[in-house]
C-alpha cells in the first residue's frame, strides 16, 4: 500500500508534468502507476482499504470447533506431530476437523505452532 503522503506527492508530480506539457498517461507510466489508479486517487484521496468492513466467512470455525481442534492437537499421540501429519492421520481414521492450513492458523493463534510435548 502506498502511504497517504506518497499518494499526494505522486498526484502533485503528475500534475506538474501535465502542466509542463506531458501527457497524463505517460507521467503515470513514469511513476509506475496506471491512469486508472490516478483517477481513483483523485476521486477518493484517502485510503479506505483498512477501514472497509469485511463480513465473517460462513465457514469460520466456531469457538467450540477451535477448542476441539486444540484438544486433538494436544493429545499425546499428536502432540509431537506437525499439523500436516495430524490431518493425514485423522483422515486415515475417517475424522475431519479442519484443513492443514486451518490447523496451522489455530495453533499459531494459540502460540502452539512449535512442538507441543
């Protein structure tokens, strides 16, 4: 993401180049921007991406599911294994709790991504 002051500086530089006789598209290209990006910045100069509300995913794990995942990961038979082996062993036994990446994410949030002996 480009910071707010850098955006204003880029807009200012492009406007100076245009005032000196350059084409707007060429000035944008020199700064590594597209013409559309410049138009968007001029229309809405502040960056609203961080403040945009994003809905919760429908497949997000519930707190009970997260707790169950941690309980399974901390069982003696799985405590020394990384998530990709836990998921594989659970799948072999016909159990599905979450994907490998979800296991990694939940363990990292619980600060248990390292061996859990």
